[in-house]
C-alpha cells in the first residue's frame, strides 16, 4: 500500500503532536501523524513528583531575559549557541500556546505565572501542573487536533526511512556524512484484528505500508529500549536507530541522564519525594534482612540526610557532586546517594526501597540542615512526624499517582534503582530543527540532540514545543510539491528482519543488560570495549541469518553507535562529566577523585573542560558500514541586529 502526503509526522508525543498543530496553523493541512499508539510513548506515560516545564520567568521582580536564558543553556557545555538562543526566544510563545490550550499552570490572582528553581537553573523559571505535565500536554494537543480533524493513523511501526541520496565522491572513513533528501518512510502496519493490542508481536499479523512525503517530522522520542534499568515506559522503545541506519548525523550521544526512579512502576523519584527525607532501606531479594544502608557510610546517625534532601534539587546523577580529591576532606555531594544505591543493587545484589512511613535514623532539625528545614518550614511541613505526612502536605498528587498504579506508599515501601532517564544527545539539526545532512527530515523532541552536557530540568519539554514551532515555520516557507515528483528508486538499506521473532524477549533482555553494564552512569573503557565486541558479533550474526526482531535489530544498531560514541569520548580524554563518571583502577594522580565501591577504591577520572567548547558528532555510514566520530567547535550564541527598523524592513521582504 502506498500513500502521498505533504508532511509526514512519525510519533505522537508532545513534540510530534505540537508540530501537527503548528503545521495546520501555518496552512499545511495535507499531513499525517503515523504512530504505534496515541496511548504509547514517553510523553504520555512518564513524569515525576511535579513534572517540570522550563520557560522564561513570568512572575515577580527577578530580572530575566532571552539572552540570560540562552546563556543558561549554553553554559551547560557542548550546546550550540544558536539552538540555545532559539529555545530561549521561543519559550514564552510555546508556553502560552499550552496555556491557551487549557493547561492549568499555576498563576497568581494577577495572572503572573509563578515558578520555582529546578536543577541547573539559576533563577525560578520552572513551572508544573503536577506529576502528569507532559501527559496533559499530549491530551490537550490531541483534543485540539481532533477538533481540526488532523489525520492520525495508529498501528504503524516505522520500518525504514526513504532517502534519495546525493552522489558521493568521498572515500571510506572520510569525515563527511552522507547527504540526501527525505522521500518518506515505510512502516509495518498492524492488521485490523489486532489494532490497539501492543502485546501482539506476531510477524504474520502485520503488513507493510509506504508513505511518500516531501517532509518528515521525526518525533520518535529517546532510546527507551536501550537500558535494562530504565525509567522509560515499557511501551516505548524509541526509533532513533531507524535514522542512524539511514546515515542521519547525530551529536552528543554519550550525554545521557541517569537518576533514582521506582521500578515496579517506572517513575522519577525526584523533587518532593526526596525533599521530604524518606528512609532508604535495602533488603535481600526475598525482602528479608532490612537495613538503613546509608548509615554504613555515616560517622553519626543522620549525617547524610542533607544529601537525601538535596537529591530533590539535584536529582540527575552529576559527576561533580560525588567526593573531593582523594577523599581527603569528608565533603560528599548528593550524587553519592546514587552510587550507594548502585552498590546495594548491583554489587551486593540486594533491593533498595524508599520508606515514607517512618523518619530515617537520626532525623532532626540539626541533622537535616538549615536549607532543608527552611524549605519544609516554608512549605508548612517541617513539624509533621513522617515523610508521608510531609509528602501529603506538600504534594498529595504524588501519593495518588502511585495509588493509581496499584502502589500504596502509605502501607508499603517503594522499590527504586538508578535508571536511564533521558538522552541529552540525539540527531543533529539546525536552528529550524532540520537535519544537518538529510534535507526535509526534522528530528524534534528527545530524538533531537540539541541539549549539551547539562540542562535545566524541564527544558526538554520546552525544547520539543519550540522545535514544533520552528520546524513548522520552515516547512510552511518551503516550496509547494507535486506528489508525482517523488523519487522512489533510492532508499536506505534496511537491516534484515521481521517485526518480531519468537525469542525477541530474551534478545532484548541481553541487549539491555549489556548497555546498562557498559553505557550506564559508571563507565570503564574495558567494559565498553567488551560490550562493543559482543554487539558487533551479534550484528554480524543477524546479517548472516537474515532474520531478526525489527525492534531489536534497530536497537542493536543504536547500541553499537552509542557505544562507539562513548568509547570515542573516553579515548579523547574527556573524563567524567554530566551524568556519568569514568572509572579506573589506577590511583596515581592527585587530581583524581577516589570513591569506594563495596570496599574497593577506584579513581574517578577528572573532566577535561576544554571539550565543553566542542560538540561530538557521530554517524553510521550506510554505504561503507562504518561508524565515524569527530569533534566540531560549538557555535557561539548569535548577536543578531535587533534594531527594530532593520528587522521590520527585513520582515516585510
């Protein structure tokens, strides 16, 4: 089956849905949203205690500006300045669009949208409507698109991108990525009798459909299926591998975020969950032998409770918040909590839980510290007797959210682990979110790698909405098209596969465990190289066998490209940065930090901050079958001519 549309949107998260709405507003009505399920994906299935949306300050007398917000993004390192400026400049427009769609962001009696400070945020730009901010964004956008009768086709799983490649004159391993023009995509289409049943993976229940398009908005989310310990919803595997297989340029792939999350129901335990200072309990696998394991690292009861509180502000694991040089001064950062959880769960094989029903050992005003006490006092929760009482006062929706998923934290503990949460890297695009090497391909949302090493919490939601505005504007300004003009004789070379194989579950588990071991928040060169060898061997096997799970085949390609990117970063001497630390057993340099992992001391390689001025680019070359990495200088924040008369004159042209 074959269709033609002006613009094809692949994915139905908050970014993809917003792109459809913005295209319609720009007069582009010949569009189609192709998705596995409107109920699937990360946007509609994830959140946190109060899921953050980051935007320019719109309350009070604290000075803020577009330039200041752009500098906040840019100062995180390895982010292009023009992207930082675009995300800042369009944040109010993107935010107010959501307000007009009915999202109830908190405002005072005068209409000021109040805010709070989130991680890596120098001001109080953050806002939220509660645990389900991105879900409600999706629901509001879906309602609007249904009113406009924008076509949405569910039951489609993207199989490959169709690209008309340009003639190449480069040699193998030349540092120039392939280029071309997007022509559309092929999909597996779920047959009618199993529509809506995401559990049915029988290959003979799927057909193939081809959709030709002048533009493709690629809004497939992050690499959700890569990691075993993950906060990505199980219904979301991601499809960045489809674009990587086609040769689309990527950037900053090693820059993933990791943090504490519940695993019975996958959810970030950030913000209020930590600020109410719960007890951290570990048990044997069968639940026996419970203990407050953080006390093992304390000089006196309750010494480490300020770190628990700070995890609310500093939820993502941060390489800078571990320990001072060689542990000479006892001055641990909040990210040591993540390391201690890792020791319990991975190295000792125990399970870790949060217990909100009782205060941790040593809980007192003196031990939790003035910052924590003042925060709780302002929230009218300081004198409440338990973490649960404090959580009930500060954020009752967080308790109800777990109850909605059959976990009653009033009567049971909440199991957690250190989980993959977000990829700051992704596909590379320009200031209009168009791919740098595939014309007409617009990667938006988490699949786009606009972020650098560090980013303010909630900025990803802003980025996806801004990307929708920018991409729709560029598409609307483009030339009209004739469906008969599509080139159909050049496509990507798909990986040999069917949709799913009989043993796809075990194959997926093996892949995810390998990526968690090698590409998680603790990284060693030898572990990465061993994992890469295993991945390449498996890739060779599926090419020979010619039969492999479609999702797993692209996840394998994704894993291979990501691991190569991480290895290149380590070989370059970047060291520990962002949400990952690089470990070595060689403890010799006074500049190294030293941590203890279950009784064994290891060195943490320091960051070479020079690399913050560069962006790492990566691509798979479909012609030669090679993976290439390189460093490019990041672009500075532009200083455009903003004199009104000049801009007005150019606008009228």
